[in-house]
């Protein structure tokens, strides 16, 4: 059996406070004994949106809550409708200003989205399944090489009015029609990364330049301070755009007994 082991690294944009981080991520490595599958989600809230931080936290918490949405157009459409209803139900009864109320009603909130589940990890068709709206990206690494990335976006395509999950009911149809869906076979030893737009663009550029040096560093990354130093260095060089960054890493490992029992 393959098991999942996840870690998340994040950093706000330079010049902002940690509480102003408008990405969000959530992860559940599953429980084979209970029959629950691993689920992962990373979203990136639009800075100009109304109460983006509450919206992204709302999305990620809802996605990983068991059993979670089914990753089909119908399943995700039902989930979109549910999170929109909850967003409205949790709206303030009074707004601080008329402008704030107008922004809530006219513009609402918005976030790019990538959700993923791992399926059949104890069988012959172990795989990841993912859904996406926008430019948050999943990277599938095997033996230090990039097998694929999803959505299949190019380095120059980030930030060009990406799709995402909106709080407006009128956006429900376009959101369902715009969904990207994909799947890929996995093996023990593979690693998945999910990254928000600025970091995803940097990963693609670096992989094209020298992926043999890139992926081992990220696979072995162990401390938030090391991640922060890496981000700061790449921002200083101009290679990494100054934006909130999130990197969710999922290692796929072999199930091994925790203890060796010897009968004498």
C-alpha cells in the first residue's frame, strides 16, 4: 500500500503582515483503516476581492471536510453552490460602510482553486485526481523529474485574468464549464507539489532551466525558515514575483510495519 505524507509551506508577500496572507491550503492524508482517501486543496484569494481571507479559509475547510466534494462537474457544481450559500448565510448583518456593503453585494469574493484526491492507493490503479480553476498548479515529480503539471499552463500565462471560484450565484454555470479535470498514475516514491501562481510560475521556469537542482531541494525541504530564505533570495533576484506564496508537498511512501515483532 502507498501512504501519503504532506507538509505545507507558506509566506506572505514582502511588506505584508502574516495575517494578510490571502492564500489558503488544507490537507488530509486519509486513513486507510477508516477507508478515507487523502484530499488536498490550495486556493489563492484575489487581493481586491471582498474579505478574501474569510473566503479562502471557507473554501479549503469545506473541501477537506469528509467526505468532501466528488471531483466531477456535477459534484463540484453542487459544492460550489453549497459554499456560495454558506458564504451568504455567514455575511455580516451590518456593514462598516456603504462602500463595503456595495463591494460585498456587487463584487463579492473570488479565489483560484486546485483540489486533489488520491485514489486506489492499495490497488493496481493508484492515482491522483484533480480539479482546477485558475493558475494554482499541481506538479507530479518522479525520480527527480517533472512528469506533468496541471493545469497545463505556460510560464507566460500566469496572472492573465485566471478563472476561479466566485461567491456570486450567477458565476455558477461558467465555473462548472471552466473546470479543468485531470488524473495521473502514482507510485511509491513520487512527490506531488501544489503551488499558487507566483511560485508555480517560478517552478516551471526553474524546472526548464535546471530541474536536477530544483526538485531535490524542495523534496527535502524541512523548515519554514529555509523556505522563507529561499523565497526571499529568489524575490531579491527578480526571478520570483512578490506575491503570497504557498507550497503543499505530498510524498507518496511505502507502507511499512512500524515495529518488528519476533516470536521466540
